[in-house]
């Protein structure tokens, strides 16, 4: 078991976010709006691309429905937004910000943690003690975090904490969860998370105001439902 890759990945998210925030200060308002639209379109593309990898649409739908029920009852979106508002007051953000800290945090966290590379990297690090996939992902996230932070602000940097905890837990539990995370389960898990990213993209474009965080439990339900279906 090795956590080196997780630490490196967290570090690249922090470094890239810092560079993006520094770059953001010199961006004119009209350019910033254009960047926001570009990021919204990019998030939509990533979400749609991942969603198309689903192998069983019914499992994805069931995961989203169950996730929405649980997430709404727990008010996950409300909790994350309250945390974001607290952080905004704590860091005394300047005027003119068009995207909430919570929205930046959610967008970056999903982009960095949803996908086959994250799951397979955690299994590789947890079972084999190797970090090849995490190192590759770290380089990709360095570039992504720079672009995201330039448009979405401080929330992207705070997502490094989620990356550390989420990926760390996956590595820690890899020995137990690896048998259940079959290629099919990872595909449905990725598809569910990618559809949530589609909602995020629409929010960034100002088309909708979906409470995307309330759907996060769908990512957990997807492999569970796959396992239940495999029993029959």
C-alpha cells in the first residue's frame, strides 16, 4: 500500500490552483466571462463523454434516482453551500465574483475524482503499492487545476482537501473494494458521476440551477447495484 501518488496528486492540484489564482488577477471582466463559458462547455464535454461509457443505462438511472432521494433527504447540496459561504466570509473574497466558492469546489472535486483513472489508480496503489496511474493523473490535474482556478477561483484550491481524503480512503480500502469494482461497476460509477458533471456544466453556463451535490450518492449506489445485479 502506498499513499505517495495521492500526496503528489494533491500537491499538483494545490500548485496548479495557486498559479491559476495568480493568473486570474490579471484577467479583465469580459475575458473572465468568456473563460467561464469555456469552462462550462468543457465540463459539459467531459460529462457527456464519460456518460457515454455506460454499459447498462438502467443501472445508471436507478443510481441517480436513489442518489437523488438520499442526497435530498440529507441536504448534501445545502451543507456544501453553507460550508462554502462560511469559507467565503473567512477568506473575505473580493467583489465581482460570479461563481460561488462551493460551485468551484464541486466542479473541481468531481473533475479530479470521478473516473476510471482515479478508481484504478487507487486499486493499483492500495493492492500493488504502485503509483503509475496517480502520477499520470497528477500531471493532468496540474494543467486542469490551473484553468479551473483561473475561472472558478478559490474553490478549486479547496478541492485539494477532497482529493486527499477521497483518494486516500480509496487506497486504504482498496483491498476490500477491489473485488466489487469490476470493469462494469467502474463504467456505471463513472457514467453516474459524469451525468452529475453535465448538470454542473449547465449550471456554469447559467442554463440551470441544479442542486448537483444532492446526486453524489449515485456514485456509491452504482457499484452496489452492479453487484446486486451480478448475483442474479
